[in-house]
C-alpha cells in the first residue's frame, strides 16, 4: 500500500489535486478541473483528471461518495499517517541528556 501512496504522490498534478482538497474538501470532478485550470493554468481534460483521481483513490488518499448524480471527492490522510508512523515511530517525550 505504501508503494501506491508514493506512486500517487510522485506526480505534481496529483499533488495539486490533493492541495485543492486540503483547501476545500468534498469537490466534484468539475470543481477539481476548474481549480486546476484557474489556479495552476492546467488545461487537463476531465478524463485526465479522472484518471489522476483513480490513482489517488487506489492509494487510499481520496475517498468518494455519491449524492444523487454527483460524486464528491474527499481527502483521506490515513495512508500518510501510516507512513509517518512507520519511519518516525510513536512520539515519545524527549529526555534531557545528562552531561558528565
């Protein structure tokens, strides 16, 4: 699963999509495309953005939900927290080092 997360984060467009979801969660595909075009000057097709979202969803970084005919995309930080805890371990209080 960590490999999927790193693959998803390797692409700058996918990182921009995640940045947009941090700013405002629960966006439709149309809203994500519009933000990419206006804020980053990226003129990607809806199909291209949809493929990026599929990679993010496969990595667990984006979860979707349907309401009527709309599909909303939400950021999920659980996979990132898993990676951070894997290498940084649990946070423990620092103890002052004794000096001789």
